[in-house]
C-alpha cells in the first residue's frame, strides 16, 4: 500500500472551502433557525395541552351494587347525587343534554 503525501498547495480548493466566510444571509438564517428551535423547546416544556375524549361506556362497581349503563350518547349536564348517596328506584340521578 502506497502512502500519499500531499503538499498544502495541492489542497488549495479544499483549503479555500474551509477557510471562506459564510455569507451574511447564511448567518441570519442560522440564527433564525436556532431561535425557532429554542422557542419550540421552551414552549414544549412549559405548555399544557387539554385532552378531551368523547366515548360511550359502562360504569360498573367492583363490589356489590348497581350497574349503570349508558343507552344514549350525550353530555351529562347536571348530577343530582353525590358519591355514596343512597338512590331509590326511579329517582333521577343525572340530567343529560337531550330534550
């Protein structure tokens, strides 16, 4: 295997490439990109995103008790009972958005 040794004068094009200055608009664009990346990073750390999920479901109690099943999809407008309250038969426990 032959070792190649170059003189610095032979490497003129690559030397010029590495020693040349960036154009002014290149530096401005680099700073703008850097500022955008930093601002997105700061925003992602301190921002809070609300997540809303709509679904139909069944509420089941693990221990003894009643099973509440949702027959119609909609929003619950008002709840008339609290957790642990005793509910009699045919008592309205929630009001939905339907008329």
